[in-house]
C-alpha cells in the first residue's frame, strides 16, 4: 500500500500592516543611535481597541513612562508630567509587536525638563525591520514633597544628561551584554 503523504500545513504569512491607500511603508533597518533606549515592551491583545490594533491611550501611557526616564535622570528626584506638547500616532501598533522607546532631553529649564520620545515597532516575523509608530514631546517638572515646582540643580542642566562617567547607559550596557553572549538583539 502506498503511504499517504504527510499533509504539510502552510504557515500563515505574518499579518499585513494596516496601510492606507497611497501610503508608503517607512521601514527602517536601524534604530536611532543618537538617543537612549529607555524601554521595551510587547503589547498584548488586552491592549487593543475595537479595530484590533493597539489602543492609543495605552501607547500614551507607555510614552509618558518612557519620557520620565530621561527626566528622572536629570531631576534626580520627584517629578510630575506637566504637559504633552506634541503627540503623533504615525502608524498603528499591532498586538505582539516589539516596541522600542528612544528618548533624549531637549531642554532643561529652571524647574522643567522637556524630552522627545520616539517609538519604533518590530514584528516577530520581520525582525530587523523597524517602523516609527509614534513621536512625542513631553515636559516634566521637578517637584518638592508638597508637589510644588522645585529648581533643578545647575549641574543637571549641563550637556551631561546621561549617567555619570563610568556608569553605562542602558544602550551601551545592552550592547556589552549582547557582545558577551553572542546573542542577537531582541
Ligand atoms: C506640575 C505642577 C506642579 C506645576 O505647577 P505650576 O504652578 O503649574 O508650575 P509653573 O507654572 O511654575 O511651571 C513650572 C514649569 O513648567 C513649565 N510648564 C508649565 N506648563 C507647561 C506647558 N504647557 N508646556 C511646557 N512647559 C510648561 C513652566 O514653563 C515652568 O518651567 P521652568 O521653571 O523650567 O521655566 C502642577 O501643574 C501640577 O501639579 N500639575 C499636575 C501634575 C500631574 O498630576 N501630572 C500627571 C501625573 S504625573
């Protein structure tokens, strides 16, 4: 009797991106090198809106947290978000995308710090291809124990916004870890 050939199920291609007519896909092959990687997260189906992509409010909350990292390094104390000065959802985010949040300090005032945040998505099945999905600018204020604005120490306003010399940034620490392990970036 002739053996029945095994039925091979085709793997489904990765889900295509929502793309509006005439819209070009802006795929990047590199993540920014002039900003700090402050956070990475994978949104889950529970974070979706009724369209099946990720709820904008969820993205905003993550961006607020990511922006706070650089502000926190500058203020080195309590702070509060005073304003979201710019927020652009450039492309939808899908559940399962790996989101990378990059940030840098744009301005240090008397009590406030303005930071930019850019969010890049990467799909499991298209690793190494990134899309800028969101960009934002936020302002944080240094506050005292009563929640009132407080002056930021002068040293914090100098160009040395990143951790003190000798201490590695998240980005360089990650690069060292990867080099040591021989693994590829997530
Ligand atoms: C943040 C807070 C303490 C600031 O108090 P305030 O009396 O409004 O402070 P000021 O008007 O003196 O402004 C403080 C700084 O914020 C800046 N600022 C205020 N509104 C801003 C805006 N819309 N965009 C950019 N910067 C702004 C001011 O320019 C100032 O900066 P500088 O000192 O570096 O020049 C107060 O507004 C507050 O408690 N807000 C609620 C915060 C909150 O609940 N956030 C969400 C959870 S973290």
